[in-house]
């Protein structure tokens, strides 16, 4: 079941990434809400909870208002907490205890991004710091898992949300920016789901 769902998810993710990259936002109301529900099939309950929160965040972020952004941020914040709980239940933890230096790139990315965004986030400064701390904790939990696949998922989530923050607050838009956000995000969720 999970294998078939992953194939369907990959097709949906590719379609949504292409739509995002080319600015076809109306069509994304069809693809984006289906991503996480499809990926949930065959996963354990803790992963399903984290993916469901991601799905709620996906739908919220289809809106363009400040309220939609805040709702999406709240859903993904709860999703990161859910991923931390889900990953801590899996076997193989302790990699960071054995090699704490592995956390350095994640912590450096967190510090650099928050320093860069400090003056740019305005009224969203505190929520962004809280959110980015939860994102960092999730990526470090994924790294601590001892699974290369899970660690890659955590790192890609960090990359995805960094791109999203740079676009929203830093006014930095790479070519096909939204497509890059979705490509890293969907890959991250799939890798974390296992």
C-alpha cells in the first residue's frame, strides 16, 4: 500500500512542482491538497499525524492573505513537533550524541537565516523565530535518527522552508522559486515518511 501511494505521490508532487514553477496557481488547488493525504496511505500513525498537519498547512498556504500564511505557519509548526515525536519513536537514535559536530551546518543555517531575516520580518519576527527553532529541532531529530534517508528529509525541509522564508521576507526569488520550494518540500516529506 505505501509503495503504491509513494508512486502516486511522486506523480502528484511532480505535477504540483511544475505548476508552482510556472505560476499556474489555480490548478494547484487540485494537486496540492492531495499530496499529503496520498502520502499518508500505509504509514504508521505518528507519521500520519505529521503528514496530516503538513496537508492542512499546504491548503492554508494556497491562500494569499496574512491569515492564510499564519494558519499555514501554525500547521507546519505543529507538524514539526509531530515529526519530532514520530522520529523519536523510531529505532536508531543517538547519532548526534556520538558526533555532535554533525549538527553544525543545521545550526549555522538557522543562525544565518534568522540574522538575515531579523530586520525583514517585522511583526512576524517572534513567530518566525519560534517556527525556525522548531524546524531546526526537527531537522536535528531527523539527523539523530541514524538513517541517511531520514536525515536527508530533515535537511530538505530546512532547505525548503529557507527558500520559502527568503521569498516571503527577504524578497529573494530564484528562477522557478515556488517550484524549488515544492520540490524540496515534497521530497522532504516523502523521505521523513520512510
